[in-house]
């Protein structure tokens, strides 16, 4: 396991999330569709700490997937990330959205972030791994 790649991939995940959910990107739409404000009811410190831990766990898991597939380049790692993002994350979120009666655009925003973050993590780990 390449810990440098894992840490960089986790940081990239956090940066993508910050940009994705920024008010100039999808943040306003997310807040309108979800009926919540960002971080509602939580202090920023614990919220970001938990998010960082989740990003590290995702990067460790992505590192395992990339190594198991033999992906040895950024492009190959990105493909693994695409499959993980679409095949596991987005599909798992889909049933929850359907049964909770959430707006399809809210699903597109949240699943879209997860897929893009997984692609970036896979590319970073494939490139550096």
C-alpha cells in the first residue's frame, strides 16, 4: 500500500467535495432539494474530521481495488474508480433515494460527487501506486 498515494487521494476527495458542494457549484441546489443547510446541527470541526476519516477509508479501499486489478497508470486507476463509483456507490444510493422519495436531481448531485471523487482517487492511486 502506498500511503502517500492514499493520503493524496483522501485530500483530493475532500477538495472535490468542497468544490462540488460550494455555493457556486451544486451547494445551493443541494440545500434547496434536501431542505437542509450545509452542516446543519453540527459543528464544523467534527463534521470535517468524520469526513476526512471516511475519505481515508475510501482511499485505502480504492488502493486495494486498484492493486487487485493490476491497474498501473492513472487512466487504469480512473477506470477502476469509475466502476467502483457507478457500480457500488451510486447504485447503493439509488435505492435509498427511490424509497425515501427524494428528488432525482438530489441523487444526481450526491451520486455525481461520489463517482467523480472515486474516479479521482483511482487515478491518483493508479498513477502513484
